[in-house]
């Protein structure tokens, strides 16, 4: 409980994306919290944040940060897990359908006046239903892609040498591991 005579405050210092490491070192040296997007901090900058109690990334991944350095420094690091996985999985399904159904080809054909029935014209392979979809990886986003793709009654195979799903989880998702 905070008594009425105590004031809790924070100073917010924003740095533009192009800020160099020397400037970042100066900014973080007294920081209790570092909030990042895009999420890039060099080891040198992290070492300069001697008071930091948390590094919060406003992204879904840690791929541009050194988790090992944060652990070595005793600074917890958190990401924004799942913030965009629904949108990314929907976009993935859209792109799969666009490529499979040759959307650009037929859109350009229609734009150029070629969408008229003739003896030479035919639609080939525009049904996704019953086809096989292959996924490389079975992380959070891929699992959302699976849930969306299942609605098209496609066979789904995946390859992920690091996936930690049990056989029961794989069966529940209605996918099969390749090979």
C-alpha cells in the first residue's frame, strides 16, 4: 500500500528507430524498464542498463535479442506472445488460396479483357478442397493455420524436427507428420 505522501512517477524517454548504441547506452543507464519496438538491443546496451528490472518486447519473438545476455545479467525479458498470430495465420491462408487458385493470373486476365469464354479458355485446378497442404514448422502460427485450413477439408502434413507435440495432440489437430 502506498501512503498518500508518496508519489510514484516515471519518466518516459523515447528514442527513434535510428538511435545508435552510444545514444542508447546513455538512455538506458538509469532505466528500470526498457520497452522496445522494434526489438533490437545490442549486448553492450543491455550491459549498460544496470538498474533494469524488465525488458519488455512489443513483438512476438526474441529473434533479434540475446536471451542469454539477459539471463546472464539477471534481467527478465518478456515478449508480446501471440499479438499477431491470428492475423498472420489468416494472411497465410489468403496467400495459399491466392497462389493455389492462381488469383493474380486470373485477375490480370480479367483486367486485360481475357475473361471471356472461348474454345481455348478453361479453369484448371481452382478447388482447394481435398488437396494436401504441407507446412514447415508447427509453432503457434502454424497451429492456427491448421485450424483454418481444416475448414477446407484438406489433408495437412507438417515437418518440424523440433515440434514437441504428443501423438495425441497431432491426432487431435487432424494432421500427420512428414515423413
